[in-house]
C-alpha cells in the first residue's frame, strides 16, 4: 500500500473517529453511556431520559425531561401520506425494509438540511424518536389489511408502542421491561450501522437519510438481524439435549452460531447478562418459554467449545426470548432494535457534525492494468 498503512479487513482495531458517547471494555465486559454504567441506566433510567443523555451529553433536568417527553408525545403521529405509502408496500416484505423506506420518506416532509440550527436538530431528534415506533407498529397492522392504531397520549413511550403493536394496553411490567430493553440497545460505539450513520452524516445530508442508511445496515444477519435468527436456531435445535450436537455440527461446517461472538467482547456481553435477567423476570410473571431451556443449554455447551476463543452470547442472544414474551412478532425484533438505536445514531450524527470531515478512505487496487479495448467481434 502506497500510504504505508496496512490493510485491516473489517477495519478491525482501526479508530475511525474520536467519540465521547460510549465506552466498551471488552475484556471486563463493561459498557457505559456518557460515563454511566449500563446496569445503572437500565435499572433506573427511562429510554427517553437515556436518549437525551446520549444525544446532548448530560442527564436532563426535570424540566428538560418533561419538555422532551411532551414534544416526543406530540409528534408520535405520522402523516396519512406515509401510512398510504406503506399500504402500497408488499405485505410479504420484511418490516426492516418497510422501516428503511418510511424513515427515508420523512426527509420528504422535513428536510431543510438546516443542520447548523439547534432548533432544527432538536425537532429532527424529536420527530425521529417519536415516529419510528409508530411506523413499525403501523406496518404490522397494515400488512394484515388493518388500519394502524393511533398513538395514545396517556401512555408513556414504551407502553404506547406495545399498545399500538398488540392492540391492548400492556401490563406495566411488560412496558417497563421493553423500556429497559430499549435502554440496553440504544448505543454501542462504532458498530456497523452507527459507522454507516456517521459516514452518511459526514456528507452533511439530512438526519432522515442518516437514519435510513443506518436502518438498512442494521438489518443484516451479522448485525441486528441476528436477534430474529436466534429464535429460529433455538427452534431448529428443539430441545436442550440437542444443543451440543448442533454446536459441534455448526463448528465443523464453519457455520456461525447466531447470537454469539462480538468484535469488541471476549466475555459475555454485559447486555446479554441483563437481558437474560429480564427474560427470567417475564417468565416468572407470565410463564416460561421452553426455548429458554434450549438457549441455556446452548450457552453452557458453547462455554467449552467457543469460550476459549472468546466467543460468548452477544446482545442478540436473549433479546428475542424477551420480545416474544412481550407479544412482539419475530420479524419485528430487529425493528425494535432499530427503534432504540435511533438514539445512538442521532448522538453520533450530532457528534460527527461537531468536528466534521467527510469519510473518504482509500483502497488497495488489485485489478488489471493497462488493458486495451477491442471490438466485440474480435473477443474470444
Ligand atoms: C450486533 O458491533 C456491535 O457493537 C454490534 C452490536 C451492537 O450493539 O450494535 O453489538 C449488535 O450486531 C451483535 C452481533 C450479532 N451477530 C451475530 O450474532 C451473528 C453471529 N456472530 C458473528 O458472525 C460474529 O461473531 C460477528 C459478526 C458478531 C463478529 O465478527 P468478527 O469480529 O468479524 O469475527 P469473525 O467472524 O472474523 O470471527 C473470528 C473467529 C472465527 O474463527 P477463526 O476463523 O479465527 O478460527 O471467531 C469465530 C470465527 O469462525 N466466530 C464464530 C462466531 N463468531 C465468531 N464461530 C461460531 N459462531 C459464531 N457466532
């Protein structure tokens, strides 16, 4: 390479920005947002408070939080034009594709690219945080041929989302567990979708395009899409006594075990530890899920087979079991991840603009040189 910098596939270990948002200690299994340990935030904070913290750097004052919550509540509805557009989507389409398209469509309504104006930034944050859950819930009903349910102003953020999704007012424990899940998924440094968000942000495009590009990136099975695949895998294994054989077979055929492994962690992801606890809280209250026994057996079997390589459950391993107990359909697991990660993407959008330089890395050219064009009838 002419620059003298060695090529690192997947940019492993290559710092591509400075950031004050999120700190991961992958050897100790520690994660903190803006200096606050994730266990503390997920126990005591709310998703909207954590969103404020991530985006503006400090916990809000009581008045700032009340204002932010009220603004988000006021902007939950989406235009009938967006709903009508969603009615044209194929009902068989994946909800992540529907979300990417509808998130991008918000730019048609609100894009002024006045990204230096703090009021524009605040309003864009409010709109995206408020409307993404409404769009996810709307597509769930639209694809069944139903009209979407309007948000309910007397319900807090996560309770309202569950209400729009399940068409029933949720149990307070279920709403709190979902809110805690959203806190846990809100931010995770330079993961692929956040990197995508920062690259898009660096062109000075609007925040709706930033979020839409990140949603598309999150959808893949190596990233957020894994939470959906984990349940399919657990069902394929079927019962705890088959976990070891499944693992041996996957390792022998070099297949990735979904919900395991992480570029940053060499131990169990601290979010997986908390999510497993949340799953157990739900099971104690609403009845267990037989796939939980399969998951635990798989984790135990993996400890000896993959543990020595530093491969342990990641955030996606237990989240699906939690979401399923909350009544969330499987193909909405990744959209729920997206609802939460919008907070992190927007925090990185703002941070990127604070010290912007367009992302434009280099490559090592490995193709042909100095070829001469020949007419097609002379080609063999
Ligand atoms: C998320 O980055 C983030 O922060 C992401 C995330 C977030 O909050 O944003 O935490 C969310 O995306 C979680 C990850 C969800 N994906 C999966 O669960 C899919 C399965 N896991 C992987 O494919 C993998 O572990 C990744 C994608 C998560 C990480 O990939 P890396 O860092 O590029 O690692 P690798 O694929 O190069 O693997 C290194 C070694 C290989 O063995 P060797 O060839 O060196 O012998 O570890 C093995 C791999 O085969 N390995 C696995 C494995 N993960 C890694 N082997 C079996 N099963 C796995 N899951």
